[in-house]
């Protein structure tokens, strides 16, 4: 939920289309996989350690994916400012 709100806010505030790209869909999928593995740990105790590692890897993949995809968007001015700078208007 947090990543969904952060990605939506980033797209909206940087002047981009509010559409989940394939990279964003991967980020959401990684979070769901992490959650599913954490829940499954309770039902398959003999595999709890590998599932914990899998959940951790999926969680890190999701947040690193967010930083990789959305970090550059947040580090630059919004698109509408770039358009104004290129056109020469304020």
C-alpha cells in the first residue's frame, strides 16, 4: 500500500500519466510475493527459513526497484517545469 501511494504521488506530482508501467507492476508483484511467503511460513514450518529469505529478497527487490524507477523522477524538476525551460516561458 505504501509503495502504491508513493508511486501514484510521484507520477502525479511529476506530471506523468497515472499508469502502472511494467516496472511498477513488478514492484507490486514483489511485495505480494514477500507477503505470501511470510504468510506461508506459518503453514509450512519446516520451510520457514528459506521462505523468510525469499520474502526478504522480494521485499528488497521491491524497494530497490522503487528507488531505481522513481528515484530519478523525484530527483529532477517536474516535467512541466522542463517544458517551460525548453520553450523559454515562465
